[in-house]
């Protein structure tokens, strides 16, 4: 059970967001493909960099499974461009500066740190099937090894 408002078996909320190049990317474009949609707090931070690099390293393995990886944060397109260039990221990153898609997916939530409460992105990943149904949700993700786990679950789901 997760704390997100979006559950396994539900249709993935539709979205259209700009990628790092300013091109609009919409959920409907991935009909017929598996989609790994992951939300992360911020470009160029340790955990987010590790996660993006792990997904980038496995990009071809996901492609072999007919799957596309999209990372989403509230960072700007310019921030994404710098992150991709500096860290040699090869996956597509989407910019949700107003957090509207974060909210639809239930990942924009209250956090506590050093006694302060604030709204922020809870690191989460959604595996969406070719029909647009959420088949697996990872909430409050720990980055190390996460991309490999997502790939393994994708393979297992496809076999069954």
C-alpha cells in the first residue's frame, strides 16, 4: 500500500508537459508502449543524479522491453538542459513547474525536515502499461538500484 492518491489498476492521469528541448510530450503518445514515469525532487542533487544516471544506463534495456522512461520534476527546461549536459543523462526529462501533474499523480505532498513543514515532491515511480493503466507504484523511492528493480518488475509483469 502506498501513500499516493493514485493506485495500481487505475488509468494514468493524462498529461502534456514540455521536455528539456521545449517539445510538448503527452501521455497519449505512448499508447502501445510501456511507460516508466518517475517523479524526482530536483536536478543536480545527489539522489536525483544517481536515479537519472541509473535510468540512463538501462535505457536500452527498457527500450528492448518496449518501454520509455520519463523523469518529471518542477525544475525548468533550462535546468533540465544543464542537468542533462553536466551529468550525461540520456533520458527525457519533463518540466512541471506548476506541479499540476505532480498533484494529479499524488506526489506533491507535505514533508517535514528539521521541524519545518513544506510541500515537496515525494520521489515516486509509476509503471504504466500500453493501455495507459498504472500497473505498479513505487512510493518514497530509495534511489540506489531502483532503476534495475523497475526493469525487473517490468519483465515480470510482461511474462505474466
